[in-house]
């Protein structure tokens, strides 16, 4: 098997890259370890910045996004029960944030890629990337029927995330230089079927910060920043989302719940 660009990973990076190459007449093959159904059902990101929306439109994947995306013109920060609106639209020359879930982006990109003749091997796990410093790198991968394959490429694009095989295949120090900043906290999130919310970051107690964001027209996500390794604790009893009606509604704004 041979191609110009072998792409590992059918996430947003791999799919966008493949379509952008296609529009410039460059052929590519995507190797993806998960099934199409699994990719299209995994909930992750929900917010697209303007440049991402512009790129989706430019490559021909923006039709549903434009129709169904939920445009936000700003955010509201709340301290001590008072809201402080940050009008991003005015501050950033008319640029906005669009709420459109990542799995919807992936559905659109996969459909477009397949419609325009793209090759995506689903349930095909890359085991190794070899000869990365030569003119002809190759990807070894296995399909779900147990068959092993080799994809010879002019270039390999490792779009399989920082824990994928690509990064470790690039020799550290000689070629690869890692620059990491690991923050000592993570996010604990709950997805709820609920009417639209304002898009607001809300410190709800003196010690904790929460974020409630719309995740589509009938869904929202509540998140709490937590020290790495800690447990959610009583935060979600204190913050009143739709599923905690007895608490004081610290996230509410006029016209929203
Ligand atoms: C809970 C959560 C919320 C987020 N919210 C936002 C948000 O609101 N806005 C935002 O911009 N970003 C957000 N992000 C970040 C965003 O999801 C990532 O930046 C984005 O998914 C990165 O895309 P990617 O294509 O680089 O990698 P990924 O999406 O991780 O895709 C990598 C792909 O490679 C495949 N793969 C891995 N190893 C192999 C292998 N060996 N062989 C073949 N395939 C392989 C994986 O199955 C996967 O499909 C969020 C992330 C999470 C987890």
C-alpha cells in the first residue's frame, strides 16, 4: 500500500488535514483505530473558535455547522453573585464562539471525506511508524480481522494525540523537542439535557471555579476545575444546574435557568 501522506488518527486534526490536502491535489490515507460509530458517538469538545468555523466553511464542511451551530457573542464571569459580561464579539472585531459538538464536526468531516473519495481505514490500529527520518517512512497497522499491513508514504502525519505511536517514533532530542506545561488541575464535567444556558464561567465558592456552557440547543455541560488526583466532592450539590433544583441558582441570568 502506498500514498503521498499517511495520516494516523481520524480526529479533527487528521480529517481536516486530509481534506485540505485533497483540495490541493495531494492524496492521503487515514488509519484510525476506532470504529466510525465510536468516533461519531464520543462526546468531547463543544466550542469552536472563529478560525475553526472559518476553516470548516472554507473546506466545504460548514453547511450543517452554519445551520445548527449556536453562536455566542461573549462570556459572563460571575464573582460574588454579580455578573461581568465580556463581549468578545465587540472586543475581537466581530469574531464569535460557536457551540457545535466535536462529534458533530467529526460526522461532517468523515461524510465529506468519504464523499470526495477519501480513504479512511477504521478499526485499523497503527502499531509502529518506521524510517521517520528517511524519504520513505512507513506505517505498520493491523485491521480488525487480524491482518497486518504496511503503508508506505512520502510523509507521515501523526494526528493520534500525544499518547499515540507517532510521537514516540520521532527520535527525542535529535529531531523531537517536547515543550510541555502540565497544570496541577483537571476538569470534572457533567453533561445534562437542559435548555440553553448563558456561556459563563462561574466561581461559585471562594475556593472553586466552575464553568457552565451550552453544548447545543438542548444540552449543557457543567465543569469544575479540580486539583489533579482529587474527587468531585460536594461541588455539584452547591452549584445549581437543572438537576440540582434545591440549591440557590448561582449560574442563572435573566431569561436563562
Ligand atoms: C472533555 C473534553 C472537552 C474539550 N472541550 C474542548 C472545547 O470546548 N473546545 C476545544 O477547542 N477543544 C476542546 N477539547 C480538546 C479537543 O477535544 C482536542 O483538542 C481534539 O480532540 C484534538 O484533536 P486531534 O485530532 O488532535 O486528536 P484526537 O481527537 O484525540 O484524535 C486522535 C485520533 O487518533 C486515533 N488514534 C490514536 N492512536 C491511534 C493508533 N495507534 N492508530 C490509529 N489511530 C489512533 C484516536 O482513536 C483518535 O480518533 C476538549 C477535550 C476533552 C477531552
